[in-house]
C-alpha cells in the first residue's frame, strides 16, 4: 500500500501555527475548535449586544445573588446562637460542662436561683459553668454585620444586674427527692398517721388513732375541724404525725413538729449546733443565694470580698451557722430578740404550735429556722471574722464610709470599692454597742444586738477549737441537747 505523505501546504500551515503559538503572536483560542453548526445562523450584532448587556449587568447580578446568601447565613448563625432558655440571641454566653450547652449568663443564674440542679437543656449533671470567649466573639461579629439583631438596651441592663460578665458559677447537685405526697382517699378528710395502725412498723401506736375515711366515713376526721387530737402535720413532708411518738421532734423557734419518718435527716428538728441550714449545703449555695446580698444591703463588693475569704479559708455555710448560733447562745437573752422580731413566723406552710413559755431554753431547731438564724447573723459574724486579721491589706486599708451601713451609694461599684461599709461595733466601757447605722440598716438587713458584754466579746475573739468540716464548740454551753449528733 502506498504511504500517504502530507502535502507541502499542510506542513507549512502546521509549522507556522506552531511557531506563532510559541512566539505568543496568536492566542490559544485560535487553535480551538470552531463553533457548533447550531450557532452559525446567529448574527454578529445580536451576539455582541447580548454580550455587552451581560457584561454591564454582571456586578448587579453578583450583588443580587450575594445579598440573599449573606442574609440567609446571618439568619442561620443567629438561630444557632440562640440561648437555650430565653430563645433569643445569646447575651454574655456561658457554657455548661461537660455537656457544652450554652446559655445567657443571666438566664443560667436565674435557672439556679429558681432551684435548677442540672443543665437547663439536657438535664445532665453539671460540674461547672464558665464564660465562653469564642461564642462571644462570634456574636460580636454577627452584630457588627447586622446591628438590628442586638438585644434591647433595657434587656442588657437587666441581664448585667443579674450576671457579672466573666464570672464562673456552679449548678448545685440534685438533692434527695421528696417522697410522694400522701394523698387522702377523700381530700376533705384526714388520713391516719403512720402510728395509727395497730400493727405498724414503728413499735408505737397512737393513744388517739385517727379513723380512716375508707373504713368508717362517719367517724373520719374532717380537715375543717383542725388537727386531730394528739396529732399535727410535719413541717417538711406535711404528712400527719403523732405528737407523742418517739420519732416526733419539735422546733423550739417556729414551734412546728416533724415526723422523723418521712424523709430521714429532713423531717427532723435537730439539736441547735448539729443542724444543717436548709438549701445551704456548701459554698456554692451561699454564692447563689440572693438573700445573702440582701443582708449586706446589696453591696456586691463587700459580699464578693466575704465569698473570696470563705473560699480561701474553706469555710462552709454550716460552720457560719454554728458560730452564729453559738454567739446567740452566749448572749443574756439568747434567741428571745429574734423571736420577738417574728423571724420564725410562717416559715412553714403547716400550722405551728403555741409557744407556751417564751422564756424556756431553745434546744432544737429545724433546717429552715437554721437558715434564718444564719442569714440573720451573717453580717455581724463577718464583722467579727474580719478582726482575725486574715484579709488582704488592699481590703483593710480602705477608709470607712461616713454613712456606714446606711449609705445609699453602696450599689455604686466605684464608691463601694473605695470605701468600707462593714463597720465594726464600737467599744464603750464594759459593753460593746452597735453603731446606729448597724442598728437601723435597711429592709432585709438584720439588726445586731444592742449590747454585748465585754467578757462575752473577749471569748469570741479567739478561733473556736474546731475544724472547718467537723466543728466542736468549746468555751460555750456544752449541754448534751446542744451538741448531740455532732
């Protein structure tokens, strides 16, 4: 077969095209395949016109496409940054560990104050809640791109009053669950107490047992007739109890009885110095208590100084309660000034008994009254504690405010940091008199005793001989009913 040879003209064209391509004289588009036959019928003018229109509208098209995209991105980002509590754009975000759910700092504080004992989102047990800088940075970027999404100024001010930016917190651990309510078969009649049954598990029977409505409706005790004879309702579980039962105890301050069988350790009026304050099991509960700030006239600076001191010294709320109770016991009138202030009235939802002898010694106390005692005396306790000399010089060198506790500027952070508002009692002769400001105070701030003997004051200056976790009181009344159960 005869071999085909390229013609001279084809070789020249190929060589010329290659040479021009190397020299850059002709673009690579000249070597591309020609247009499809379907475009051969289009006029050049029409194609140029459409090309110019497309070229002129290019930026507008890009903007029209980009604008919905960025709006959708901002909307998705705002949805992802919603607080799990208020469902608004998160403000001063905090992260719950270990589940990593995040919320507004103020929402988390309110959750804890309202009794929350776990993560608000997943209900998981939490170890610590910390502020989140990465989330705050993302929120700031979103607000710079779309300022309309910012929370209202009033909301931000209210949130800042609840939560201080940058502060960590702890969600209290779940407490022991309360027992199921002991519902009556008929809501209008009293159900018998655990000791009314003839063969009960407690080995003691009521001398005046209550008739069960389901057994004898005609002889059942109606609630409108008050408490059945020899019975009352427990101040904790609110079930009926027998007043003379061996397990029954009564608080000598609020005069409410406790069954001792409903919830162990809680349905109990314990000896004064062995009781645990209600909802004050550790320092975290004290930090989250709004009532503590009320005791200090809402002076957050002074409260923060005290809380830092308690953390450094590992002082628990129970230790504070014991020292406050011991101090009250050392006074000539004991608890009588507190009782006259009606401090323990209407603490429980059940009907209290009658205090037949106001001068009788106070031996037992319930958990709720223990908390009232601690809050009543915590400010005066802090005044005495400061005198031990463990505070930093930056705190002790601050000059005293001339208006003292009655100062109306205590909520002003700058003024509260510059001046001391925790004024110690003045010594006069053989007695220690409280300042006028400490005596009057403001609503929510407990008054201090009018006079304390100098001997009693000198006894309280040394540290009590007790460990922080297991306190044993010395140089104070050591009656068995006071320290039983320590």
